[in-house]
C-alpha cells in the first residue's frame, strides 16, 4: 500500500513538472498581457515573480576625458572597456558595470530581492473596446472615432465556428459508419482518397472553390465559409470517426441485425450515442482550427467590417507593420478563453466508452 | 422513429420484391423525394444566403438545419433506397452514408487536387506545358532539397516526440490525483493561434547582447549559469530546426494526449488488475496490456501527427520565415505558389506531399485488413 | 455499383448546377446598369462636369464602390472617416476592406470573379505582378495625362508605368507615400555632444568614430521581421546603390540587367559592410543585428542612457518609437552622399490605388478622381498619419513639423526612386535578396557568395 502511495506521489510530481513546463510559455503570455508595450520588450516577464536582481547602489565617476581604448583603473584595479560592458564580478557578490558609458560612470551593483510592479489593463481595454483615434480637423476641432471592438467579431466568430464544426462532424460520422460497416466495392479507394486529401494544402483549393462560390452567388456569405471549413476539415474528422466507429464491438451490430434493424436504425440508435464522446474530442480540435483560422475566413467571408471574425480583428489591430503587437498578448488571451472553457466543460464526457472497442479485445 | 420504420416495412410489403411495378414505384418515389429534398434545402440555403438574419441567429438556424436537415435527408434517402428490390437496396445503402460527404470532398478538395496535378506540368502562369521541369526543380534546387530534408526531420522527430509525450502524459494523468487540471494545461496550447504562439515563443528564444537583460527565458537561464547568450533560432544551424519543432510539439502533444487518454480509459480494469495480481511491473503492464489494446489509436494519432508535421507551416513562417535554413515543404510551397506566383512549381510541391503520404495510407489500409469482417 | 455512385454524384452536381443557375440570375439583377455616357472619353469632363462633380451632385447616390487595402489600425480608422464624409456628401456607399495579405486575397477574389473595384497595394512589386497578369486597368484611360501631371510630380507618374499583357500601362495613382533614405537620431544626445549632421560619407564615418570615442554605439540595426526577415538590409543596399551608381544604372540593376556580381553592386555591399560588420559601430554586433526585430531596434536610442544614436529607416519607423517620445525629441537627416556626382536621391515607397480590370464604372471613376486629390488624405495628414504626394495638398495641413519636413524632403529631393527589391521579380525581391542578405550578415557566406546567391534568383 505504501509503495502504491509512493508511486502515486512520483506520478503526481512528474506530471506536475511536465504541466509546469507546458505552462511556462503561456504564463509568459498571460503576464505580458498586463504590461505596457515598453515593459513587455524591456522587462523579462519572470521579473513579475520575486527574484534577485542587481541594483545599482554606488556610482563611481571616472574622468570624463578617459579614453575607452586604454586600461581603466578603478579602486586600484585594471579593467578593459569590454569587461565593463558585460559587467565584472567583484568581491561581495557585487557587479561592476557601466552605468553611463558616455559620461564615464561606473556603477557598483548588488543583488537584491525585487519584483516588477507596473501592470496595466490598457491592452485589454484597447482590444475589447477597439482602438480610438481623436481626429483633429483643420479648425482644431476634435472628435473621437472609435474603432470596432471585439464584441461583434466574437459573435461573428461563433457564427462561423459552431456550424463550421457541427456540420462536418455530422457528415463525418455518417461517412465513418458507411466506410466501416457497410459493404461496397471501392471502399479502400474512398479511404485512400480521404487520407490523401488530409495532406493536401487547402490554400491551393481556395482559388477554384472561391470561383465556384462566386458563380453560385454564395461568396461572402456564412454558408460559403461553413462549406469551406466543412470540406477542409472533413478528411481528418472522417479519418478519426472511422477509426472510432470501426472499433465498436461487432456483437452489438450482429444482434441488432438479427432483430431486423436496418443500417439507418443501427446508425441512429447505436452508433450515434456511442460516438458522441469521440465526436466531442475530435470536434474540439476542429472548433479550435476554425476559431483561429484567418485565411479561409478572410477570403470566403470577405474583409468588410460587418463580417469580421476574431483573428481578422486582431490582425487589423496589430497594424500593417506589426507596430501594436503588444495588443496581441491580451487579444490572444481573450480568444483562448472560449476554447478552453469548452474543453473544460466537455471533459466529463471524455470518459469510459468513448474511443476504441470496449468489449472487443 | 419506430413507427416510421414500421411504415417502411408495410409499404414495401405491398409490392412483390421483384418486378416492374416495384421498380416503377421506387424510381418515381425516389425522384419525388429527391425533388422535395432539393426544394426544401435550396429554400433554406437561399434564406441563409439572403443575409436577413443576425449572424448568431443564422448560426443557430444553421446548426438546426445542419443536424435536422442532414438527418431528414438521410432518413428520406434511406426510405427511397428501401423501396428498391432487396438486392439493389443493399447496393445503394452505403451511398446514404458516404454520399453527402464524398460529394463535398470531391467538389471542394478532389477536383482542386486534380487541377493542381495538371498545373504541376505547366509553366509559371499555367499556360504552357513544360513536362517534368517543375519536378526536376523540386528535387534538384538547393533550397528545395534542404526543405525536403528538413521536412523528413520534422516528420520523424516531431511525430515521435508528440506521440511519445502524449502517451506518457495520458498514462500519468490517468494515474494522478488531478487529471482534469493537468489535461487543461497540456491542452491549452491548442487554443493558441499561431500568431500568438510567435509572441509566446519570442519570450523563450529571444536573444539580447551579453550586456543587456535577457528577455528570452532560455538565454536568461543560460547566462545565469554562466553561459554566453545564444541565437537559438538563427545562427545555431541546423539545431534551430529542432527549436522550431519544440513549438509544434508544445502545440500538438495535447492532441495526442486527449486521444490517448480516451483510449486508455477503455482498457478493461480487470486485465490490468489481473496482471498486477500476477506481480507484473507497471512497465510490463504498459507494454504487454495497454499498448496492444490501444494500438489502433496509436496508429490513428501517429498518422494525424505525421500529417501535421508534413504540413507544418505557421510555426516556421511566423518565427523565421524559412530563413536560416529552416524552410520546410509547406513554406516553400507557399513562397512558390503565392509569393512568387509560380503555380507550376507550387503545384509540383503540393503533389509531392500527396505522394509522400502513400506509405501512411498503406499502413492504415493494412491495419484495416486485419479486422475486415 | 460504380455506375450508381456516379449517378448519385451526377444528381448532386445537377442540383448544384440548378442552384447556381438560380443564383446566377440574382447576380445579374444586382449588377448596376452601365452608364453609356462614360464608356469612352478621357473621363475628365462630360456634359455635366467631371465624375467627381457628378458624384457630389448626387448622381451616384446609393452606388457601392469597394476599396481593398492592407493598412489597418489608426490609418484604417482615419481613412474610413474620410470615406464617411465622402459618402455623406455623395450619398454613395464607398467601403474599405482590409486584408493582411492583399496580393493573395486579391488574386483569389479576382480569379473568382468577385474583385474589389479599387485595390491598394503596399508594394509596387506586388502591383507589377498583378499588372503582368492583366488584372489592373490603365489609369490613363480614366484620366488624361495632363490631369495626372497636374495632380502629381512626373517622377511619381513614371514609377507606376508597368508592363501589362497589352503593353505598358499606368497602373495606378499614388496615395499615402513615405521615404526610406532617412537616418533618425535622438536630438538631446546630438546637442549635448555637439554632433553635426553629416552630408557626406566621410563625415558620417567621422561622426561614427567620434561617437565610439564618446562611449556610444553609433548604430542600432535589426534584421528580424518574421516571415519578411531580411528586408531592412535590402533597403540599405538600395540606398547605397543610389549613392554609388547613376540613376540609369540603378534602374538597370532593378530590372536585372546590371548583375549583383558586378563591381558596381559589390561597391554598395562594401560600403554597407563598413558599418554593419564593425563591432564597435553596431550595438550587439552581427549576432545582435540578426536577432533584433526591426521594430525593437530604434528603442535603443531612447533608453537612459542611450545605447545607440542612429538608425537608418523609413519614415514609418516613428510608429515604433516609445510612446513617450515626441517629434522634436528626435529628428532625421537624409542618408549622406557617397559619390558627390550622384547626390542624395531618396528611396521612396507608398500605397498606390489601382483600378481593377473590368470595374471601370462611372461611380468608381468618381472615387478614383477623389483619390487623386489631396483632399482624400486631408484627415490623415491633419492627424499625422500620412504624407501626401498630391500637388494640391497644402503643407500647412501637416500637424507636426516632422511630417512637414518629411513632405518637403520628398518634394524637393535630388531624385526619387522606388525600393528596388520591391520591383525585382518576387523570386529575388522577397526571395533570394532577403535570404542572401540574411546569410551574409549572419556570416554564413562571404560577399561574393552572397552576390552570386542573390543573382541566382533571377535565373529561376
């Protein structure tokens, strides 16, 4: 019993370590999202945790006309310019380094406990409410123009993502059953094509597909973007649902057939309920891809303000040359919230009986 | 649903299984039902397209339509099929299931793929036939060859790391006391968009000259231990490729973990308990019981991650743009096809991906063979 | 069995075709009737005045015109505000669509038959590619050359002459422009140390040496730019090319006639090397250059104390200065001349506005005409977000001396030339040129190897 507890303790510690490593990058993002643009690039994010840092507590003024190319004598010791640039350790765990090279000031630094204290909600405010610009006209009158905020883009993203996930998932489940449990010739070919299409760069498909959508008159509508996401996500969803459905125990099908059930009845009554957990687990990935997609949404939905989705909104905010990339920190955190919440809520469905044959050995 | 199927049977019973009358009824009803379906769905589509609804309402309509519509479509098609003589209805059965998805796939992916195949033999503008010129370029040009090599490394190292780490974490989580929380941590990177990932990893790999504060975590650790700051992503060739791979592993391990975790939960407790009673070590249980039990899931996950690695684009694109010897097939494809507007070479690269996947398909089909019933 | 599958597919495809038929009708209904009056003519004057005057008279009320461009954030807000005003006056519906990647989005939209009416390219190279594919209409069929010359300096007009499938056309009009041959510096440090603005190469080197002696790093450089890593270095080469060869040779170089491996081009590399590869000159040295984001580089000039004192960058770099730094805290000078014979030409760039092929409608012409006037940039100028190339915009509109100074520098330059890498074929301009510079600066190749590598892009 004690060895079992010990084992569990080890498991908990190792897993905790892995989780910690996995979380470090995201933690950096989270902390940075509360810092000002300048602090993000100048102050390491882990300075927000208590740490020991060198703090200058004494400044030595050298002669202002001192040449940097020659030996620099401080307290009777000889240093080179290059050494002082990188800092030299001296007795008492202190660091000797240039404070102001131009003014020939050398600082003596000591390690002290410190913590970064400047935080701001500005990044979040700007992302949520939208950037605002105060416009001054020729006569000096001022007026404020508010850029669009995140709210509308969030709603649009939902409108794209939810059907963009559910429609292909339903189709994939049907197809998976058809491939796994009905007999027909050319099954292998169909399966091969699905796997081949898995690796096909969808960007290539965009040109002809967009042309078809335009001639159908559906370009720029939600329908077009649902169809595109459905088709581009179908190979992977089908592949996974097929792997799940074919592993369902043969025995339940056999007894159902004996009772005179048709394929359709078996599908609706047995396969669908048994597949819901599997569908949810692969569905969450499709949800994320659609949620974070930029190019497909931009091309099929168009870049007009009304149809803007989250990744488009964020891209616009960052600016053409990326000058506002600090807004990306808060924007990313906000756009992560929904997928994470869904994952958290759905976890309880990821329990026994979801993937793989539970009876068949 | 029970009554519906009951009606199906009664109707079928009215007619002999073979004969002209049965065929006539079947064909006419099929046409009528197809026409009705067509009319209903086109009307709904037109309504959706007309844009008279708020996006969110529209999405709700779409979901209802997606689920109920697909169900009713399948149900009515199923009814049609059941009207045909038994032999034929059996033949048509599978179409009900795979028809709609296959139609969508053919239209939106397969036809474009065939077009790409054609373009790969044409010149830059897609006008003149150039034979195998584009393929020759793909296999001989220096930077292309480098990209091919890099992709092979990505597929091997990236896939192995994701799958083994995903499996390890799934097993550990299953036995830990805080499974749900742990899984959220590992899953989290999946919710990150690639643009955000570029910022996140900047905080890991950033380089500053020795005299400056390091804002990259790796260099901060490195200098704290007395090392010189290193330019991880740029001048450390070819190791920079592996640092880029870490990004993919970070993002995709969650995928493997979720899939494995689900599969592991299906391993019957009895067999594990029995093995434990027999005194088998945990490692032995893992290899002798768990692995064989979830091998199909392992294959499926390995296949998917192999494909993600072959297609890897953003992780490289946002970090280095393929400079410093980090180009992979997908970044080369994007440069040729979109940046340089060369549909010929771009298509040839795309075709290369399709060919490279064939071994994976064979593995999957062989796996399927074992259990053909 | 196979037959049945194909039958099913046929039926579905048939359904799609019918559906497309229905929708097709709808589209042609929506398409606006063509205005016969304007089918030909130079579009300048009709019986009722110019298109713009007709628009202001309300003739095009209710018509929609779409403009696609890459600029976002505050530029987008200000431009949309301009359009709002225009729409109010004309009752038209002019909309701006933003896309991060205009060439790709525009290409797909055009091929799909759903192109915007006017497209704005941030780089002339991308525009040239589209012109080559016949996707852009000749602007001189909309406006007479005389009218255009009245609105723009002729060197600007020359820069949009591009080779299309049916000969050379004028591919667009200039909107927001910028210049790249500027060296930016913090004023306080310059004044404190009594530094003088250099106008020749020797003065620049003398100044740099003086700075080193004073304990500063003269230069801060950054090469990293995500997927576009490498471009800041190409700007340096172009600027130096303008200073070591004649304008004619520069043009020959851009078009690929003057090879990279030639002694003229190598000379530009040699001059660049004297600054870039001098570890005393550049903060962080070569490793630092390679690993610094171009947008982070200028921040080193505003630390306390300043770590470096000069950066050579386009006027847009001001967006990357720290928030608390104001114009006046910093200033700029034009990259000094190297060979007196060639002076100090300016490397320029900017957004063009092009008429998309097949979208030549009267209401689109009205919007284009509006865009040829300084008025269309006025709100942006007044808020410090644009530099206007229009002859009829007023220097008093600029809200800061800095922008006025930039505008003046552009208007009075010895000569102006485009960013050469933008005009080279994409295989070079965004391919081998970037990679070649990156490998060269990182030390993976020597100058001769780098030149050879870059040149190889032309031979693809």
